[in-house]
């Protein structure tokens, strides 16, 4: 349902009154980039030049026009970077680079070289990539740096497995802890190459070495399972993600929907569409086109709302740019808008170049001049474009000004996707008054907020330290989601309790825990471990012991990670004797600590003069006759070892059960 904000904007005169309330004044920029009066004008003219280069690289004879373009006064590393990123092939990118080498006024930067390396890698041009990397490392381009992650990403794009593994080994030798993305790169490449058992082995290694899988890790797993037709298993992994506090992404939905559509499993598609709305995710154009086909064939009803603003907009035209001296005229700004339609070079048609991050950056200092230039650009404002720009604002004031301004632009109406984007940004920065105004408007309009939005607002109020605002949203505004399942209500309580601890509201956190249980909502082990971690670091051992008793009364089994949290908390509170008793309970349960926790316990016992207990811990470690794990599976507040083990079992059984 679209959101009509115009009466709301007129009623409170948001553009002027609220910016004053926020302490924002119209500001002009300092030194201008002559002859452009605004950053928007500069952005638009840059965009025009980038499109000229893009079209020229796709023409029949690029060499004849490129030298003229490279003499353009706006040519800089930003323009070159964007042109290289959108080059149609490695040959065209190299044509541009060779022409640049003839220019005495241009020097490569970190961004241009990385863009070139990416193009070469994706085109499988390993020899040229190696030559470029060697030149960068030899400092031919000055102090441009290449990280191990860059090298892994480029060689993975080139499908050069041996090089990826070699650089990963170097990375691991140089660092005690490697990032999750390095595992992801190796997993994804193994999956692409059909090395199924190696993918699972790397995933196991990731969690055993203490790196938490992220959204992309699970995307790789889901895509791998769908590739082999393991749709139910992929869906099972997907359904575990909320309990691990992992955000489910558009790509994951797209992979699953495509898989179910190919198998004509339309009920599962409907389930995913409903979940997508709960998660507040705007469907991609590819999904929308597939669903439109389903609707035309009578397999899907009531999906019009999903299509609004996400199908190709016929108002958006293709670009052409003739190369002439008028490129520099400021009056030509409107020619780079989404709405422009002109001739084409050699029949080439392209959508206009647009970078939401660069556009948002140009709008950071909102002023009448910027607004005027933006209005003159005649952009076609769509839900997707507005969401992308809002996501890239660093300043809540600038984001709010843009949000209010775009509501008045012809052909555009805010919907739940743009509203949730601005609400979460405002909550993160503690702009509670503006969030409340929007919530009031949503209530008046009779709209429903996605459940994920309410939860994100509560989470972000923890970052901005607004406990009272979080409590208000939880108590008064969660009804805007409609009915909430018991599981989602557990997640919402957990988010609120975590926010209250971040704000130092210990008693309120415990009260909410009691309320949760009285309402028949059982906290999960992550919520308990988060609370124990918090109170043990405060030295409040009495509350920690009460929480331990609640865990046992609820029928939950403490896992090794929960014991680790407690032992570390007790040691840091100088209560090593209590930590040792927990170690004994852990041992009696057949569980073992990781090596770091064991060492911390021994050290703490020695410091407190408990040498006999310290020796007993050391002896026990020797008795188990095994190397202690580097890390235990899990994380406070988010992931339990049980959930990680469950995902691993689902995944590995799909391949290993049949000898795969």
C-alpha cells in the first residue's frame, strides 16, 4: 500500500520546521569545483562524461573518440574508476588504460587499479592480472596497496583455485585470526567448481576456528544445495537463520524462489513471498517478472503490491551522448537525467549511469542550490532508487530532508519500503521524535510495518542508547506488524532485552525477561548467554546464578559455549573458584572448553592462590587425551552451538550420506 505523505508534510511543514528542530541550517559549500555551483551539478556532469566513455567503449571504433574524452577537464580517478567498472570487456578496459598512459595529466589511484584488476579477473585474464599485481607490488604506481583479500577475490573471480589457496595460506600465516569473508571466497569457488566435500570441509573449518558465518556464508550454502535440487534442505537452512539472528537477504530469497519456480512448487513460492514481506525485503525485478508470469498463468493472486516500483519503469530512457564542446555547459545538466532520450552511438543503448552512494554524498549538505539542481535533473524517482539513496546517507538530517523532498516529486509516492528505510536510519541516530511522527502517520494510514522493521528499530535504539523509546515501540507500536508468531515474539523480546543491557538498564532487562516467561515465551539459549555475559562482567554473580537456575528450570541444556561465557565472566570478576566449579560441571557433562578459556581459568586460579585447582584443570586437559578446540561454536546474543551444528548436519548429510 503506497503511503501518502503529502498531507503529513504540509501539516507540519517538515522541510523547514523539522530541519530547524534538528539544528540543520541551509549551508553553502566551501570552495566550489568551478564552474559548478553545487555538488549535484558536479555529479551530473561527471555522470554525463562517464556515460560518454561507456558508450564509446562499446562503439565500433573507440580509439577515435577516447583521446577527446580523456582531455575532458572533469576526467579524474573517480570517472575512470566508474568507466572501468562498467567496461563491457577486458579488451575495452585495457584500451582505456592504454589511452590514459598517453595522458601526462592522469595518475592511477588505488580505486582505478583495483577496478582494472577486477575487470581482468572476471574476464579470466590471468596473465594480465599477474602483470598488474606485480607492477603494483613493485610500487610502479606509488603507494597503492593490495591486501590478501584483494588477491583472493581477484583470483577467485578468475577461477584460479591454486592461487586463491596459496594466498589464503599466506594470509593465515600473517594473521592470528582471518576474516569470515576469506572462508566465503574459498567456499564459493569450491562450490562453483563442483568440489562438494571441500565446500563442507571449509565451512566446518570456519566454525571450528571461531569465525562466525555471515549472510554470505549461508547464501553460498543455500545456492549450493539448490544447485543439486536439495530444495527442502536449502529451505531448512534458510528457516534456521532467524534464530541465529542472521539477516535473510534478497539473494537468498531469489535463489530459493527460482528453484521452487523451476520445480513448479508454487505453494513454497507463496510461503517465501509472505516471509519476504515479514522481512521487509523489496523483491528484485527478476523475481517480479517471474511472479508476473505466474499471475498471468493463474498460479498467484494479489501480488500487485509486490510489483509496484520494481518492474522496469518505462519512464526511464536509454542514454546517448554525442561528443562535443557543450559537454561542459552547466545548462546541460538535465541531459544526464533518467528521463533523457537521444541518439545512440553505433546503435548502442544503455541505461544512464547512476551511483546512489555518490549521489547521496553530493546531497549531504542540503541547501536551496542543491535542491534546485536536483529538481532540474529530472530524475525518475522509484522505490528502489530512493531506498538505495537513503541507505547511503551518513547524516540523518540530510536523509530526512531528501525523504521529505522526494515525497513531492511528480510520479513518486512513499511506500512501506522507503518508510522503513528512513525509520531505521533515524532510530540508529536517536531521532526518536521523527520516528514517532512516522509511526503515527503509519497508524493513521492503516499501513502495516514489516516485523523486521520493528525489530531493527529496537536494535538500533540500543546503538543510540534510547531505552525508553525502545520500550515504547515494543509496548505500543508492535501491533503495526499485525499478528506476530510466538517465535518472532521471542526474537523481539530478545532484541529489547539486549537493547536494555546496552543502555545499562539492568533491572528493566530482568523485568522484561520475567514478563517474557510469564507470557509463555521461552527465551532461547542465546538470550540467556547474553544476559549472563552482561551481568558477569558487572560482577553481579547473584543474578548470574539466578539465570543459571532459570536455564535449568526451563529444560534447556547448557552447551559448551554457555559454560565458556560463564567461566570467562567469573574469571574477569576475580571469582576463579566459581569458575572452577563450572569447569567441573562442564567436565561432568562431557563437555570441554576451548584452549583460550582453559588458559584463562588456569591463570586466574594461580593469581588467586588456588594452585591445586589449577593443577587439576591442567591434569584434566591431559586426561582427555585430545587437543582442545581452538574455539567453541556460538556467540552471545546471536548464535548457539546447537544451531551451528544443525546447519552443518543438514548441509553435510546432503553429500556425505550418499558417499558424496
